[in-house]
C-alpha cells in the first residue's frame, strides 16, 4: 500500500491569495492512500524542503506530491529533495496550482480552490501507481562536430581542441572566416579582422585534434546525444561519415538584400554596409556619405534589431574621416544601439570628430534622389524639427542580418526548431541558453540571433563548454520516460514500429513469440507508440495507461460527486 | 436554475502547450476554471481511448493541445495526433455524441494568449452544448 | 461430395497445387467450416449464406506451419486477407484464393455494396446494395436521437465478445484491450459506451464490413451500421478503404500522405 504525502505550497501570496490552501490540504487527507497532507509557505525554500524531508521520515512516506508552481522549473529540485530523504526521485508527482490555477482564476477563489482539489486528487491517483525508476546510461563518442567556420564556429573549435577533444569543422566555402572575411576592421575598437582570424586559425591548426572540411556541407545527421553520425559531402560529391558525441551549429547569417528601399538597385551610389566594407578595403573611400540605419529592420515582419549595425556604421564613419579628414559623414538613425563602455565611448568620439547623427522617424523617411553625378538626401530631423538637405556621393544602407537561405533544411536535418524569422530556438532563453531541447546539439553565433563579434566569440566558447560536458563525462543519463513493450500483451501488429518518429522500435522474436522491442537509447519518450498500440502493450514510464486512466477516474469521481 | 458548470479535461504536451499554459499563468491571463490539465510528453501519446473513456464516463469536454505541425519536439509526433483525433471526433458523431466535445488544437510555448483563447472558447462551447448526456445514462 | 465440392477440390489440389482447402459445408443441417487436405472428402459444399472464412483461417493458420492453403474467398474474404497479409499475420505466398461471387440472397443478407471479388472463379456476380438503409436513417437523425438510439442498442450488450471472436480482422484475441478494466472501466454488464467507441476506433482501419459481428450478436445490435458509418468517415477524411493491399493505416502516416511502408513491413 503506497503511503502518500501531499504538500500544498502557499508560494507566499502567489497561490494562497486565491486558493484556500488549508482547505485543499484538508481535502487531500480524505484521498485514498494519503497518509499526511500539509501546507508550506515556500516549499522550494530550504525550510520548505526540510519540512518535506522531515515528514517523509516521520510518516514513512514512499510517494510525495507537491502542489505548487510548474514542474518545468522546480521538478528537478523536488526530485532531488526526495532522493535526499531516501525516496526514489521518480516517486514524486508535481501538481501545478499556480500557473494553472491561482494566477489564472484570480477573481474566482472558490472555483480555483475546487479546481486545485481536483488536480490534487488526480495527482494522488497517479502517484499511487508510480514505480521507482533508475536513469540508464549511454556512452558518448568523444568527438565534436561544428557546422560553420565563421568566428563563432572557430571560437568553439579553439576551445574544444585546446581541451584535447577531437573536433571536425564543416565549412561550405573554400576559406574559413564566414562574413568576417569581407570585413577588414571590427568595431567598436577597430580590431584588425585578418589578424584575429589568422591567429585563431593558426592556434587551432597546431592541434592534431583539429580537422577541417572545407567546401563541404552536412548532408545527413542521424543518432542522438553521444552517438551522432554526421555525413559530410564535399563540393566534389565525395562523402564521409563522422561519428560524434556533440554537434555545434554555427552556420551564421547573411546580410539582408534590400528590395529597392531608398532607391537601392535603381539609383547608383546606394550600397549596403558589406559593399562599403569591400570598397574601404580596396581604398575606395567616399568623399562624403550618409548612413541610413534600420533599413528593413525594426518594421513589421522583421521587427528585431541586429545589434551590430550601429557600431559598424560608426566604425566605418570613423574610417572614412580618418582616410579623408574633410569628408562629411552623416548617420541617419532611429535610435543608436551602441551598448557597453567601449561602444559608448566610440559613439561619443565619433560625434566629437564631426560625424553627424540625425534621428528620423518611420513616418517621415529620408528622401533620396539622383542629383547630378551624386545623390541628394532630404531628411526631417526630429531633434531639429526641420528638414535638412544634403549632397553626397554614397549612401550606405545598414540592413539587418537574417538567417541563411536554406536554414529550414539544416534545421530539419538536425531536428531542431527555428522561430518565425528562421533563427534557431534554444531550449530556454534563461534557463538553458546556447543549447537545444534536443540534447547534444548546441547553437552559437548569428544563426541564433544577430550578435556582435565579441558576443559570437563568447557564445562559441559557451557552446564548446557545454558540448564538452557529455564528451568529458563519457556517458549521458537517459531520463526514464522511455517506452517498453509488455510482451504478453503484444500481438506484433507493427503499429508502434510505424508510429515511432525515431525508428527506435522493431519486431523481434523471443522464445517463439513475436513482439515489439524498443531500443532504449533511441527512445526519446514521445509516447507515439503508446497511442498507436491497440492492445495496451506499449507503456511509457511515468505515463502509463493505468496512471493516466486513474487520473481520469479521479477527476470523474471527484468532479461528478461535487456537482451532484 | 443553476448554471451548468462543465468539467473539462485537457491533455497538454510538455514542450509546447503545457509551457504555453504556464506562460498564460505567468502573464496572469484570466480564464474560466473548468479545465483540468494532464501533462504528457507529446500530444501523440494521448490515446483516443482516454478520450472515449472520459466522455463515456461523463466528462463534458476533452481538449488535446500539442505543438504546431512542423514544430513537434518529437518530429512527426503531432502529425499522428492530427490523424487520430479527427477520426475520434467522427466516431463520436456517428454514435451521437457531439464531436465538438473533443477538440484538438495547437498551442506553442510562446502562445500564452492563444492558450487563454482556446480555453475560454472551449468552455463557452461546452456550456452551450450543455452537460454530457452520458452523465445521466446508467448502463 | 457434391458438384461444387468436386469442382473446388479439383481447382484447389490439381490446378492451384494447394495442400489444404478451406470451405463451408453442410453439417448437421447447418453450415460449418471444413479444412481438408488432398485426399479427404470435402462433403456437401454450400456457399448460399454469409460465412467469413478468414476468421477460421486466421485462427488455424498459426497451427499450420507449412503448406499452401486454398481458400474460397468472397470479396470480403479477399479484403480481410489483404488486411492480415499487410500486417504480416498471414504470408500471402501461402494463401491461394478461389474467387467466389456471392449470390443475390447472400448479398442481401449482408447489405453488401460490392459482392464481387477481384477474380471470379465460381458463381455469377450480382449487383450489390449501394446504400445501407439503416445507415441512411441514422445519418438523418438529430444527434440527440442518434445517441438515444445507440444507447438503447448498446444496453443490450452483454460482453459476450461474439463480435470480436467472429471478426476476421480482429487478431488480438487474448490480448484484446476491451477485456481489461483500465480503459473500459465500467465493470458492469452492459459495459458502457467506451467499449463500443474503442472498438470502433480500433476497427476503423481494418473493418471490411463483412457483417459477422452483427450476425453473431445475441442482442441483435446493428453493429454493421456503425462500422459502415466509420468506414464512410475514413473514406471521406483519408481516402482510405480497408482491404487496401498497400497502405497499412492512414493513422500511421504523416500529413503529406506518405506511407511508411518499409518501416512497417519489418514485421
């Protein structure tokens, strides 16, 4: 007979202001198998956790329920707490009465309390049927694969090889460096890009663990964390397969091409920032220039800021003035984004050196016209509250960085998500950055979000650090939410085999009986096979049909009784 | 006459709809208190048998919420869900249970507001349909 | 043996080189299946009434490890064989079909829309009944009335499992989930609606509308009508007709209609 302890959390005012926590605890005492029901102010605090452990000991509990916030944040904490008190951590059930009750039914305290009772009853019904589980382990291949040889990919590689980890880098171009190949100097501090890249590459090449695959792409990816198999195909159509334990995605972004904004493509002399970089590198410096910031960005459909373009424009403005001290440079902006001490200082310097900054609004865009051999710009300056006219020979459009063309294909191959705009979605912005929900795959650089070079380097190092964890440990833990087949109930119809998105199930024969078999290391715990199985043979640990049916029964019993 | 207060069950997938529900909570979006969530890993693991069981035992409505097609954490998981539940609805209709008592919808982890809308609309719909006629039937 | 028997034994053992023949014959004044080998007397073969031979075939097949089996197969038998072979339960190389076109009387009994197998070896094909009158009547009812109808019908169910026992494509036998309490928790007899809803769902991608379930039901529940309604749904939504020799089940495919053929045929 299970001995269940139910702990209802006040969460300060968060739950208790709406839900009558004491009533819920009283109700919980009446539920089958519940030995003790208590309420705590903050269950997640040291005090709260200690109270739970004490109760487990005193009441000899073997199942624990906490009714509090969301399992998506605190489940690991409470599970570890159970373990400390000697209860298998998978004999713990979390009931959400904050995000799912008190916060969304704030004006209906009675109904909210009733709902909390129902949810606790369902949780108790499930907990009574929970089985202790152990996490199993799978070994990790001590090799990393990096897709993309730009600055963030290179930073990741340098961190990995310096740890002695075998690393393969795949780059689609003939040369490494990504977009930085076309940029001679990086702002805000005017760093020489070639020196930076050469130094990084030289250091990496010193290691025998570094392997470069240039003019190549990843054409297939199979497997799971610790056991990936990546197919690399060169432009010469030769393929090789590399087995790896972790994959880092650093495929970068590309400069967005304007579609005729401000006369781009129609009027000569209007170029993008990258085009300006190329010209400056050749020594082709404009006599006077106007930069227009936020072209094609911070507008509906592409409402983000690309973070580096203001610094890039300021840097290039300063380069123009250095080469031609009499040049008149104006930056038309909709806010200057130059965060951090260095960038702020450079912005101020630029203004002091004569770079003009004018704010324009979306409702009064600068007007560009051909004017003799050059261009004329008319802009309504919001600060001066007046229209200013200028004659220039070059207009530079600072455009956003957007994902590469075929990003969806890469995302599909890796089985990782991208957002509406095509940037990769990491597992959780705050709690799990730089990694995907798919374990063993990591993201850094502008493929994740447009970033400054220093940020790309930091992200690359971060991704390398995270990728090295499973490689160093040599093994990964498989959370016991995998499925398995009850041989006695199986009739080998093959539904589960067809339903599994990971091809983790096959029909085998044991002692003359044909039945389904799940390769646990491949199983991700989606439960597709469970729904496809007509015989109740496929079961998912922690979500068995008896458990979920018991939850439905508990709701029916308690809700119907209440309404009678 | 007391107003009908439906009892509704919802299956939410851990990666998207459950997270969307959490987001709705964090954003304090208010909604009617009739829906009880069961957390599953993927909408694809929800057996139609659960729905039939719940409805035949008197639950007034069942919601199955998963990730948007193409966004399933488990690749094609929700593709299967999208095939199973329309069929389950048709079977309910064939037997005479209003198929609107079962609803399949997609709520992503970032769609707190959509979660609120889905819940609010479904509760109104069920209120309109009235109590599950099987509540009164004793086999 | 009668003429029909002589004809069939010749076809099966001489022409098709089978080792066994499965027929329906007269026994004790009624019909019974007969599984005979080469030199046995096949008896008085009769096919003037509905009788799903594949039900018998699938039950005895696991006990016949080798040899070719000839089976007199009507349209519904043929569809049932397709359903079982594509799931790996029968080996199609071991089954040879002798196509039988049902007579008018039999077709009427089953309310069959298409009583002609793909290859007719015996019998004169007749036209089927295009629309099942009971289904038409039910679809015209309001939802409320329809539910009342089915509840009244299902109250007669005493969980005899005659429907599953006689069903040719019901191959779960002892592992049938309907016998358990988890999902069909009503302990009562009659078992409540969940039993019938779950069965309809499980049958949706297999049922070949032979009508054996209805004929077997001691409560005279019009199960065939419900199967027909679900069949119509499957056809409308997924363009799927059970008996399809290639697609296992539209419920196991992706939205684009791709069939995961090779994965499934692993079994």
